[in-house]
């Protein structure tokens, strides 16, 4: 399974814990929109991941 987390702001401790737990169970990609605005790359990630979660 492949997970994609898209961050719009600094993750709080609960979100950090969820992402850390996800990394144990699945391949996890984290995209921070404050730093990465390569939308073509983000769309590619969305197409190839099983789960997409935005925060």
C-alpha cells in the first residue's frame, strides 16, 4: 500500500503521530505545499498512491 500525505500547514502532534504510524505499515510520501508546488509531480503521486490524505 502506498499513502500520500499533502500538508498545507505545519502538522500538529496528532498528525505527526498518524504519519509516523503510517510509515510503519506502508510506503508513505509526504508533500508539503508550502515548500513543493510542483503540481505535475503531486498529480503523479495522487495517481499512483492508494490513499491520499490532506491536512
